[in-house]
């Protein structure tokens, strides 16, 4: 096993918390932007229900899970029960409906890994991607949003980590690094494992929200108003948490043995999931279990080159937070 290094915090670590909170606040979208997104979904729903009375659009991803920065594209899922048509045909028909409704740059990408229709709404200026029947994404969006309501430090940490990952170009799945979704899961897992814990494990609690999607039972406690004081016994500042997050991924995580699992709230073993070797294109060099599709390793896109890049970036971030005189600037310097 790798050596677990325990470094002492720099003495002035808490001094940087207000600066990090200011960065977080500068990234949060304004209320008008959220209102615009809702307005767009409403008008799209009207357009689509004329053709498909039982179909419905759902927002998912960062515009709905509360981890979205301003001006991001919006992710939309069309839920439709259409036995006659295949996915590609639904997408092509959807593209026609949108074009007739005066939306711009309408493009159906029927051969993509996740087939979508792309479009731009001239009225709001928003771009959006519409996929078909990806209801698990809608459910995991709700799970992330519910976690965010328990303790404000989750959103702060995840926004800063996402901002760091985008600045350092380690948030590009097509290049072999991690998705935003994976980073948020890493943050949730980290806060579940602070002592005292800052987040509970909602999937291990009595289920108050239960749905079955694509033959997967999704169940978790979602009455999160009851949990608003959950993390109160832990008083760690955001800068201390950010420091510890990067130290964990740089120097403490056991990449050879462990899988991050927010479903269980702890680390589980690669062995128990049979994720110890490469199978097909899944290399399992950094293992992050999807909370519902438990056979999905969100780190499967990482290969032997990009794991090195990722770990070097975790070390760089940890060292900057430990030693740099101006960590809240240096951390985000473009790659
Ligand atoms: N998703 C998923 N499984 C993945 C990746 C993504 O289910 N392996 C779903 C999740 O619901 C996620 C959404 O797709 O919220 C969008 O993913 P992603 O683009 O990674 O995250 P965003 O939160 O939209 O981040 P960004 O602000 O970078 O767009
Ligand atoms: Mg997105």
C-alpha cells in the first residue's frame, strides 16, 4: 500500500476562506439566469406537447443539480414513451419540431455516444442539448441537489474544485480526465468521511424517495430539510477542506485498492467490484462508483497517461495550498 503522509496544515490556512468564498460567489449564476432557463423549458414543453401530449422535458446536469456556474449550456432530457419510433427517429422528429418552432442551430447528433439534439434559443440566448429517456441522469441530478441542500460547504467545495479542474484542463472526459459529475461525487464522498461527518449517506438512510428506472431501484432519504444541521458539529473552514481534499487525492488515496462510493458512504474495495484489472476499455486506475449504476466506474475514461496528469495536478494543488503565498490565485492559473 502507498505510504500515507500526514502533513500539518499551514498555520494560516483559515485566512484564505473568505477569498475562496468570494470566488465561489463570483461563479454562482444570477437568479435571472435560472429564471431564463425555466422560461425556456416551459416554452419548449408547450411546443413538444402539441406533437407528443405525454412527453415531458426535464432539466438535468449542472443547471438543475445546483452545481452549475453561470453561462453553462443546459442539459435537457425528453421522457417519451414511443414504441413505434427508435431513438434516432425520435431525435430527428424532435429536431423538426424545434426548427418549426424557430429555434436556431438545430442539429440532431444521432450517432454520438449519447445521441442528442443541439439547439440555441434566440430569445434567451441559451444553448441546450436534449437527450432521450436518460432518466437515471434526472434521478442522480436530484440526489446531488439534495446533498447540496444539507451543508453549504458542499457547493462551495465543488464549485472551487470544478473551477480548478476547468482551469487546469482536467475536466475533459474526451481527453481522458474526469467529468464534472465525477468531481462532485468525489466532493460528496470526501465530506461524508470528515470526522465529524459534514454529509450523511442519503442512500443508507430510510428511503423517502423511491423510483425504478431502467431496472435499477433508486432509493434515498430526500427529506433534507430535516438535515440542515447535520454538519454543524464540524466547523472546518472551506480553505481547510479544500486543502484536505487535495491532500487526500495527492497523498492519501489508495489508487490500487479503493473505490469511492457515495452509495455506501465509505470506501469500498476494488476487489469486491472486480475492478482490479483492465476489462475492455475500462482501466479502473481511479475508481469512482456511480451511485445508481453501480457497475459504472466514473473513472473508466482515465488511462495510464492521464492518471499521471491527474495525480500531478492533485499534488500541485495540494502543494500550492500548503506553501504558496497566494494560493487562491496560483491554484487557478491556466494550464
Ligand atoms: N451524467 C451521468 N453519468 C456520467 C456523466 C454525467 O449520469 N458518467 C449525468 C449527470 O446527471 C450529470 C449530467 O449528466 O449531472 C451532466 O454531466 P456533466 O457535464 O459531467 O456535469 P455538469 O454538472 O453538467 O457540469 P458542467 O457545469 O461542467 O456542464
Ligand atoms: Mg453540463
